[in-house]
C-alpha cells in the first residue's frame, strides 16, 4: 500500500521489484531520523509519529541506468488528507448547504468529523460523524462566499480542501407567496388526468400544481396505515403490487421500475442512503409471514430477499453499518451485502418487537403485545453486531411507539398513569447509552406527531404547537396551532418550515420553525371519494402527498413551492 503504515518503534518488511532487469538486488536507505533499514529491507520505524520515506536504489547494469523507487511510510496515526469535490448551494436566508467527498487517505485513523470554513469571513462550522453534508448558518445575506472542508480524526484536522465555487447567499424569503408562479393553465376546478397539471379555483394565489402520478393499486400501506412518499435525492420510491416505481420529483415522470418478487401490499419502505431500498412485503403462505426485499439502486434489480421463519412478521428494518436489523415476531440481524441471517431471537408469545431507530451504535425498539395495545412495554437497545440486548427497561404504562433519536437523546412517547387521577401522555428524553430518563414532559407524547433536526423537537399536540430543546427538555416556544390541524396532523421539517396535513383535511399548512408563526397554507382539491393522507413530504422544491381512493388505489400528487 502507498503510503505504508507501521506503529512507532515497530518493524515492517519491505521488498522491491526491478522492472526489465535480470538484477533484482537493491540498496535500501532512509534519511537521518527516519528510522533504520537493513540490507534485506527490514525497516524499523522511529519513535516519533510522522511521514517518512524509504528509498530503494537499483544499480546501473549495461545500458540500464541506476534507478530509484521511493515509498512513503506513515508511522502512527496522522491527520487525514483533504476532502474533494466540495460544493455549496444557498438554501435559505443567511445559510448554505455544503457537500463534499471524504478524503481518500484517512491518516490511519477513522474520520470523526469535518471542519467547514467560510471564505472570506473565516467562520468555522464543525460536524461530528461521517456525514458528507452540512448546513452553515449565520452568513451575511446577499454576500458572496466559498467554502473549504477539512477532515478530522483522533490526530487532529488535516489540510483544507480546494475551495468550492463561489455562491451568493439568499437575502429574501424563498417561501414568500408573492414569489410563487400563478400561471397554472386551464382552471376547471377538477382533478386532472394522470400526468397533467391539477388546479382548483381556490388555489391560484397559493400553490403551483405540477404533476400527478399514474393511479396505483393497493391498500394505503398495508393494513390501514396512511402511505407516506419515500423520497431521497429527488426520487420518490413507490412499491405497488409486484413493481417498485421510482418517480422523478421534478416532473413526475417514471425514472425507472424494478420487478419485485411478490405481488402484495408493502407495509414498510426505506431508502437510507446506502445505495439500496428496503421493502417489507405483506406476503404470507402456510409457513411464512412477511418478507424483506433489498433493491440495489445502481443495477435497478433485487439484490436479495429474506423469506424465512426465523424472521417472521417483520415490522421494521433498520440499517446500521453492514447489518439490517428487523423487528417483528422475531428479531433478526441480516448481512446487508448478502441477505444472510447473522443472528435471530424471538420474544415469548404474545409479544413482538416494534419499529427500530438508531444512533449508529444501537437499534432501539419496543417490545409489547402483538396488537400493540398493551398496558406496558419494554424498551430494548439491541447491538446490531450480535443481537445482544444492551438496554432492557420495563415501563409499567402504555407507549413505546414512534420513538425518535434527537441528537444524543432517545425520545420515547409514553403515558403517565398516576395512582390517583387520569392518565396523561408524556414525552421522555432518555440517555442513548443507558436508557435512563433525563427529562419528561407531561401532556406531550403518544398523540403528538413530532419532527427534529437533532437539536430541537417540534410537536403538534392537539391544538398547540410546542418547541423544546432536545438536550435538556426545556420548552422554548408554545403557541396555538393553525386552524384546521387536528391531533394526528403529522409534521415534516423542510428547511426553515414545518408542514402539516390533517387526516382527511383539504389544506396543507406551513409554519416557521424558528418562532412557530404562520407562513402559508396550500388548499387541496376537495373530492368526496378521495382522501389526502396526513403525512406530507417536501423535497426538491415540491410538496408531495398521497391521495387515497378508497382501499383499492391511490395517486402521488405534487405541488411546486
């Protein structure tokens, strides 16, 4: 390998091949202070970490001149090399999103974060983990910036990347209604045919209808759960029957399709960014119930399928490194590359495990009666490597559904059941490594849909909007919710806006995440026979909603913002 690596004071056997010469002998040498090397190529590293060079010299032979080969050797861990491909885009007033490619040379130690520097201001934004994008805030609206990125490991920060291309930071509200298009074509007030624009007379001043997908078959999303559009990198992933349809969010056209191994409803879809889509089929036969299908997005084909009694009744699939952890009647660890079952265990009947969220170390799920309507539950923290349970905490109260990871806290909805008085929903903030409760909010919990950016949590709690600090549980804001938002109106955070659509509602509402003030509402076309689900997705400048038509078919519909 180049560079080679060795610990301080340790030895490394080197060898050399002299091309196009019958004489393969070489003379080894190192500079003073760079360690020692024997005539046979056994290198002994110095005690001081650093980058050093070893030279192999081949003597002249006839017409062949003397030649040299040089090998760089890393002694001990060093700061990583520079990231590449740094790009920047303005994504809001006074802010920009920066993306980059990790360095090819990690310095012999895992990259633990990145340092983004703005030019010319010189301000820095530090990230932790391996994510290759970040939002930089506090920039001067209207000013021109470029950005560099440096990788950080245990030995410190490496050199900065080449600067990104310059961008101008936004200085106007990108969500202002006055900036939205108003030319929508024919205004007949009805629903258009698939692929055409849609419009109602009430929307001309507020929304920009863009496209409607073809009508797709199937229940909402297995059982009676409303379907949520799954979107990543500008593509919406829609399984229906025996086909995964991938739709371009910009124009509603079908980017491609993938044949699936089961003609069924699909109760779970996830595209976590590892190059695959994971789908749980509701297929069942005499001995099996539910299957996990992994679709390779590069080859646009099924990579593997797990239909196995050891992983029965799957409820969720969580990717952690090279393992996919499934919950259900049985809990399994599946090799992400091959689909091989690495470990499995089952909880006693009638219990099962539900859900699955991760902080990158453990997978958190609840264990309770299969119907999910029990009077108590267990919180489990499962090690994806071997399936061992690192956290096993019992709650003598209902709850455990809809858990989220927010920064270094696990959010667990539950119900506080006092010895005297009525039960009250509550939201708990738990330590991710121990499961210990660090804070609790009565009145917030099981009924309130939530969104988080890792630092802040926004909750719609039946008539009021609440904003709390994820670390401490401190309430930051609380206001009356916009009219029309019911208890089950789900929350989607997009940029600096929070979007809501009530169950059966004909209006989508956005409020500002910073101060919870009203931003805009989007009237939706009314139709007695159809129903918009309560889970909006905002991606690539579009508001996406599913319109369910009874229990047999549905469409994905888009409004440009």
